[in-house]
């Protein structure tokens, strides 16, 4: 991956994949209400994708480089497999982990490259994913861990 | 004090008695004993002063209570002599011959409660009120607010919202044991 | 000119209610022959508000702001009497803190002092002497300043409640009160000069309006009228209440039983009050609560009972006869003001033979306070 | 008359040269004393509109007028003072439960128009609004009673040895005294989800009429004895007396009244139209919401059948609340009342999807209140180890009378009431108990009193502890590993969130790890065509203002529907459904 | 009714039997004067009136307790041209110092009517506005303005001497501006006032108007 645009395309593609995954899970969800949950997750990924596209088109300022502080929730929770009868807790956990993985990817790429411009871009994307993760963490903290 | 009450008990009979403080006791006696007892107290005991004469309306019981507060100014103690009389055609014996200022008390009680003291000089003469055309105002069945509303209009433009009712209304407070 | 019959010489005169010489809003219906009254009748009711009726439909705490209005120049005795009688009937009297009792004593004595300053001023004012009232009423106003600081109001203090008083003494109160007392003391010799050493006052007061001693028991007279005959009777010492029992106090007396003697009684008692206030300030504890813990005053009920509580007002013995029936309201309260006897029966007895010009002086010397007659 | 008396008065002339008494005209009127009682001021932000000022005013000088929309804990009313009535006694200030009302030391106001002497302090602008001086509420002089009558409780040491009720209950005298503290403002009515007539029954208790109190209580709560023991008491949190003192013990008073009578059917004499004659209603789930629906519909002539999966109705109040808080006898009394009203019970029967479809067809209405039955999983490594158990299961087993073994040492994860219950039960089973909670004690959703009681019984609470994993030790015990957390204030006004401090691990070796981090809905059994219509994304059920779901005739309520998950909200949901069903029935009559 | 000497017609609603003849106090003599002169004269008149308020010494209620400090050295109202007069005939300010019992009201009406015009009524305290703390009493009126025209209210229970001085300041301004016309209103609306008075005072034994 060389150019700025290529990288953004790669990121956009990632978001699209995530969106498609959620759509697939929604399709097979059996638990009440869970289809809606995954459709919402998918819609969020679409928003992320649109945001990246807007950046690519120069309509938005560049990515925010400020470090995002997450709650560190997902790191110590178990992985959940994709199932047809996932509940809300599992869904959040899955989404958190997915965003974490995306972050890890960009962060790794940032380390692996020498071009300072690209480093900046990868790190920006990484922080973007952390933001998404924090969103799910907050939801998990409020809804699942309300009593804890 | 105990000795005096004992003598009242022996000579006149006491319906009920109560010691409120060391220097204040109350005895309830029968109406027919009022004048003899008060005369005896004034003439033969140190309870020479009539400090006040007051009426209480026990509407529920259909009775008035007259309370004579007698004071022994030297011994520094007081005795309340109470008597219950019927509210119907309420009449009591006048003690103005014993104490001149009882006239004023009896005049006032006559006006404010409608109790009649035959022989007392100023019965029926208005003391405090002027042009009064209702039942005597100190009677319990006289409703001062109702009278006020009829005679003394308030300034308009006020509206009170009772919080208790208002909240119930706003939140739709309901009962389910009745429709 | 033909000879007039006694009946024709007789004039009926309404003295009051609108008359500067009358003690408040009341009236005397007088019959005169020449300058001399042959008889007179006291008329009251111009100030009747029906306190006793109103209190029957107010909760205990709601009754307390209203009672001070029963006597305007000296409202505080009423506050204390209501509080004391309800405390006695409810059993709250055992919980009134020590400091509250001292503050109450101070409060009552300040009230007596301010009332007597005003009345002594009124006393000579009613005789047409203008200098002393100007001073005395101003001196009283200094006490009102202290009342304002202590209670938040000048005249109707509404300060003594069930269980104690409503606020503690403010910082530096004793010093400011002492300064006022010194101011009053420094002016008293001047007052003496223009009242008791005034030929006008002496001529009109000595030997006028003499109350015979036999009437004391017959009419139940109390207060300065009795003490002006030389009889040492004072509710504060006879039935010591609050902290009066712990003060060095002897009833003041003088002799003569005339207008002059009664004015002189007030002069003596002003000095006595100043002394008592100093004693109270010296003995008052500085620490401690000023009020007992009160139950919810909106729902407070007290057991059924009857009592009579008395206190020494500047005019004589004031008493409250209170009946409760176990509800949250007073069943019946009867306010026995000293003026009830002094202003009606005693005044009517003294009027025959009195010169019309002395009537004002006579009334004010009896310190008739009409609102406590009619309530 | 000697010469002295002629000359002496002339000494007054000497005063001509002394300093005059007269107050100068310049500079305006003298300021009032620091505690002068002048015109009113009111801190409208602090004011809760309880109207106590108006109630104590003997002159009826104070009107409460609406100035804002009511919210929980604030009626939106504010006092308006009529200075054609006021006597400046300041009782209103001294009684003010919120301490918002005061008086300035300003006292001058003259006008030719008699109608101007009225205003709402703090709302209508006045020159003295910012007055620093004047009469204020003072601590040490209260006209209301700030101190709650203390509730008798078993000694903490004694408690852990017994399953007897911890709370002893008020005596008659205590109840009367406590009830007399109420100022009848009604703020509690708004806060109570069921809008119980709280001031009214407290007034009846105060007046000594316990039967009337019970009638008022049952007027909109069919399980008040349960509420009298375990309610979450939103009412008490808004009690106007509670602003400066202890709130009224509303729960304990309700408990007192409801415990007074054994045969409730005799005391309660419902006067209702039997609109439901000939109609049938099925209730799925015998929890508070279902029982509420059952009772109030049954007295209206509906034929109600309650279907319950467990051998006993009561729902969470049966299986979720330990007996030392809510004894079986109390629950049975409530059930007896329902039976006497004609409610039928089908116990040990779990309804499935097909049956629900059938019920909808056969009944005029179906009410579903099956609660949150699925415990949230810890989702930490090691959660599948034997010995890591959900608190709900443990509570249920205990309440069903089954043997529960918790070993000697237990860690309970969570900070809600369930966590506290699990801890206290474990104490009674003889274990040493530690609660591990991710946040601070103030953040705990559990009742403050419950937390205190648990601590008194020897439960240790470790806060800001994030579970990392559970490991099995060699000697068959469990190693509960947790990391400390710091509290992060992310958004202003929201409760701070815990954030793990990386790199620190603490170990706690225990026999059982009891997980009480929350529970969620378990509606897998619903037919898809129904669940699709009625469930939202979190898996909860949505209803309209009549309590009905998107499926005609299917009503729902309780923890499944509301987001507060307490019994009184469930009862409120039940009442909403009762209204909905009755109104609909009435409409059909017409 | 209007004689040639008093060309001004009586105000509408005026009491038909109000004497309007010669020598009557009502006779605010209106001559045909140039307007400017008339206004100038009125201003001068009002200035004099405002600065010589003579207060009738009738303590009708509690509030009169604060009149004594006001009249004596400390607050000294004579500084402002105010003095207490013993009789209505010499006064032009009537202070109703608070509540009025029905019995007092009768005397107040009589005294008020005996006062020469121009005259002003000052109501002290809550009681004159809306009944004050005796609002529920059977014997006190709640609204003073039903019975006599009130030119100024001074709120307080009771108003302090300083508040009274401030209040009198307001009254003086109103008089100077020619806006304190309660006495005219009383004459104009005499029927209304008399009706209210008679409705309350059942044993009406007064003349209809006391000169």
C-alpha cells in the first residue's frame, strides 16, 4: 500500500466488510430484537464508511490524531463466536472485539511503515476505530454491567 | 390545697377533680352548688379574689362549662371551680353580688356565648359587638369563615394550587378499588 | 335666667373613641354636672378581632403569631403565656433548654421596660406635658432597636415559641443592650425633673384618683395599682416563672394609691427592670441550645387538659386560661388581661366625682389597654 | 408647693444644646436589622414547590402557583405571597423544608394601588432579590421533625445465625409518631411509579385509622406488604422532609399498616363495577405486575388465570428476595387475597410459543410479565469453571428450599440488590463474603440501607475491582483475579466509569464466585412472528400507553418493559394494563 | 341642581341628595379662568397642601403604636410639615392603622366625612389591603377600599416609622401631581360607598352624610 488514497480505500473496504458481516448475522439472528441490533451495527459501519469517503473526497478535515482513552473492557473478556442466537451482551462483545482488531491492524501498519505521512494516516484510522470501540464499551458498561 | 378540696368534697360534693400544678387545682361541681360554694370560698377561705370567669362550649356534649378561677393572693395558689350546664336555654347563677367585676364577665359571656345570668345588671347590653345579628360568635357552631365570606369580601384575584392535589392530577393518580 | 335643675345641668359626654386623651381605641360615656363626672360607663369593642375564636381554628403553631397582637405596647407577655400554657399541657415544658429560659426572662423584662417607658411618657402626655414623652418614647425606641436585632421585628416579635425561642442572641447583643440601658439611666434624672419635680404634674396627680385598699380583693386588682398602695404583690415573685426565681428581686412599692403614686411606681419599676436585665445578662449561659426539638408543627396534637398560667405584665397580672381537647387545635383560650378589671369596673367606680380634665390622667394611670379587654 | 417644683422642669432647656435624638432624613430609611423580617425572597432553584409554607401560613397569605412544568421531586409550583395577608411571622421561612425561602431586611413599600402587593419571590423581580441580610432558616430551630423514628432490627451477630426477618417493624406508637412527621406535600406521589396515595395513608395512620390506611394502600397496589418490606422507595428519595432531615419512613409505615390485618378481604371492600363479567384474561408470569393485573381485573369480574413456571407465584419477589427480607407468610397473605377475589393459578407450568398463540385466541386479553430471567454472564476467562455460579440461580435454589453449598469463602461480583442478597445469604450459610464491585460504593445500585446491613453482617466490600479471570487452584478452589480501576469522569453530569489500571493483578482464593452483574430478558420461546413485532433491539418488549404491545390483546409489563426493573414499577405497569383492558372492555360495552 | 353660581354640573353618579348649594364644602369654586392660570394656581395649591399634612389622632388599630415614635423626637414627622390634630375638623389625613372592626368602621366613616376637603386616607398594613391576619375574623373588614377611598397603602405588619415617612413622601408626590383624589371619588361614587357601608353596618343609625 503506497498512496494515501489506496490506504483509505483499504479502510473503506474494511468498513464495508464489517457492514456485510453484521448484515449476515442480522439475517440469521433468531433472538427477539437481535436482528434490529445487528442492523443498527451495520448502519453504523456504513456511517464510518461514508465518513472515510468524505475524507477521501476532501470534504472533511483530516483524521483527528488525539489519543482515545478506552475503558479497557474488551481486553479481559472472552471471545465470542458468531452464532445465530447471539444475545445483546454477546453482540456488544463481538462488536468491541471487532473494533479492537481493526485498531490493532492499523496500529500495526503504522508501526510497519516509515513514511511519516502514512504513519499519521494509519494512526488516525487506528484512533477512529478506538472511538468506535469506546462507543460499544460505554453501551456495555451501561446496559450489561449496570449492576456491576 | 388538699385540705380545701377535701372540705369542698365533704360539704358540696365534687364530680371530678384535677391537680394541674402545686398551686393550681380544678374541681367540677354541680350547678346548684356554684353560688353556695363560691360564697363559702370567698367568706371562709383565703380564696377571696375572682381572677376570671370563663365559658367553654362543649358542643359535642351539649354543654357549656363555666370556669371560675379563684385566687388566694396570700397563699399564692388558685382554684378553678368548673360547672357544666346545658347548652339549651343556658342559664347560670350570677356571682356579681360577691365580686362586682363579675358583671363584666357575665355581660361578655352573655354576649359571646348566649348564656344568661339572671339578675346580673348588664345582661343583654352589648359589650363588644354592635349591631350583631347572628348566633353568639364564641359558640362552636358559629362558623367565622362562613360569616366572613358573607360580610367581609376578600380582594379577588387569588388562586391557590394545592401541591398534593396538583401533583396527583398531573401524574394521573388513580384508585382501583373503586371506579 | 331661671334656676337650672340638676337634670338640666347634667351633660352626657362621649369621651372617645376618637380622642387624643383616651388610651387607645375605646370610649367612655360620661355624665357630668359642671366639670365633675357623676357617672361613667366604659365602652369597648372597637378593637375586637375575636382572637379567642380565631385561635380555635388555628393549629398550635399558627396561634402563636396572633397572640402578640392582643396587647400592642407589650406583646411579649402574650407570646410567653401561650407558649407556657401549651408547654405545660403538652409536657414540652420539661424540655425547654436552660438558655431558652434565660433568654425568655430577658425578653419579658425588656418588654416590661419598653412598655413602662412608653406608658410613663403617655402618662404625662395625657396631662398635656410634651417634653417627657419625646424623651421616653425615644428611649423606648432604643429597646425596640434591640428587639429588632434579637427577633427580627420592632413591635410584634413573635419570638417565644413552644419549646424555647426562635433564635439565639446575636453576637455582641449584651454590650449593645447595656449601652442602651446606660443611655436610659442617664436620661432618667432629666425625666424626674420634668415629671415628678414638676409643679404642674404634682398638683394634678397627688391625691387624685385614689384607689381604696378594700377594692383589691373585691375586684381582684393586681400589678402597679396594688403596689402603689404599699402592698407587695408581684407575679414575678409570688409565682416565679422562667428564671425570675433565680434573680435578686423584691416587689417595688410606694404609698398614696393616687395618680402620682402609680406614675412613681412605673418610675421605680423602670429602674428595677434595668437592674433585672443586668442580672439576667450576667447570669445567662453563653452556650447551649435555644430551643427544644419540636415535633412536626403541622400535625402536632397535645393531650386534653386545662390550665391557667399567669405572668406579670407592666399593667398587672396577665393570665391565659387554656383548654385543649386532644386535637391539633386549642379548644378554648381565655385571655385574662389586667385591664379587664382596671379598665371597666375599677374605672367606672373611680369616675364619679372625678374632674373631666383628670379623666385622661386617671385612665392612663390605670394603664388601660383596650385590646386585652375585648380581645 | 415648693419653689423646687416650679424651677426643676426648666432644666429641660439644658437639652437644647445636647445631641438630638432625631434620625436624619438623608440616606434613606435605616437598613433593617441583620435578621429583620422584611419582604420574601426565594431561591427558586432550591425550592421544590412542596407548599409547606402555604400550609403553615395561618393567614392563607401564600398561594402556590404553577411557574414551571412539574418534574419528579419538584411540583413546579412556587409560593406567591399576598402582602394584604402576610403578618411577617416568618413561620413559612422557618418551616421551609428545602431552606429556599427567606426574608430580606427591606421593609418599605407604599403604593396607591391595593392590587400590587402580591408577587412570586424569586420569579417576579424585586429590588431586594439579592439581599444578603434578613431572616433565614436556621439550623437548630425546626418546625418539622427531621429525625426518623429508628427502626428496630435484629442484632447483626444474631442475624447471620437465623433466617428470621431482620427488620422488626414499628410499634403502633412509633408508627403514629413517624406518620406525624409528614407535611402532606405529595411530591412522593409523583415519584412513586404506581402513584400510591402516600400522604393520604400516612395521614390515616397518624389519625389512628389503620383500616382506612390499608384501604388507601390497596387502592393502587395489590402487593403492598411486599413493597412495605423491600420497595426501592423512590418516594423517600424526593420526600421534602428529606431535603434537610431524614425522609419519612414511607416504606416502614406501609409495612406497619399492611401487617396490622390478616384477613385483607374483610378490610378491603372494593366498590367497582363488574365490567369484566364473562370475560377471560390469561396472565403469564406470577410476578408483581401479573398479580396486580390479576387482582384488579378479578374484582371487576374478569376470570383471570395466572400461569407460573415455578411452584409458587410471586416472581422475583418469591425467588429473588431472601426470606429474611420478605417472609413467605407475607407473600401467602397476598396470594390469599387474590384467591379470595377469584383468581385461578396454574403453577409449575411454563408457557411456550404455541400456547401463547392459543391463549391470545381464547382470551379477551393476555398479560405477559415474565421478568428478566437470564443472568448476564461474566464473560471473563474461567467463567465456565464449576463454582462460578449466577446469583439468581443461587437465590432461586435457596428460596425453593433446596440445599445450597457455598463453601467457606465466597466472592460476589456486582453491586446491585441481587449481589447484596447473595452476600447476605452466603453469610447465613456460614461463608466469609467479599463483594467485588467495579465502581464506588456511592455508585452501587443497591439500596443504601441494604449495603449498610450487609456490612454490619460482616460482608466485606472491595470497590473499583474489575474481574480479570477466574482460575482453578490445585486444591480445588478458585482464584479470582481482579485488577484495580480508576474512576473516569467522561461526561459532565453522568456517573463516572471505571477504567482498568493495567498491570496490577490481585488474587482472591475462594470456594465460589457468585456472579450478580445483572440480568436480561429471556424471550427465546416467543414465536418469531410475535417477537418481531413486540421486541426492541435490547430484547425488551415495547408497549403503548395502555400497556398493550403491537399485538392486539397482548399486554405486557414488569421488568421486561420498563427500564428500572423494580417491583413498584412492575406494579405500575400492571395498573397501566388494568386501565387499558378495562377501558377497552368498557368501549366494547358501548 | 346646578345653580348659576356653580356652573359646573355635578359629576355623574353623584348622590342626588348631596347638597350642592352655596357655602357647601363641595364647592370647589370653579370660575372661568384662563387655563394656564388655573393650572398654575392648582400647582401652587397642591404644593401647599402636600407640605402641610395634618393627621387626625385616631388610633384605629395596632399600627398606631408606630405613630407615637413618628410624632416624637426620634422620627419627628413635624420636620415634614405633618402634625397630629385632635379633631377631624382640623385634619386632612386619616390614617387607618390596620384592621377595622365594624364598630370602629362606623366611627371612621363619621370622622372621615367630618374632615374638610381635600382629605386623604392612608391605609397601614396588610389588614387594610386584604384583611391581614384577621382575614377570617367575623368582626373585622377585609377591604378598606370598599368603605372609604384609600389614597395610599403602606404595606407591613405593622409598617415601621421609616416606612411611614417614605409612604408619606409618596403621598406628598401624588398630591403635588394632583393625583390623590380619593375624596372626589368618594363623592362621585357616594351611592356605591353608602351601599357597601350600609350592607355591613346593619344597625345604621348615622345621618347619610355627616357635615
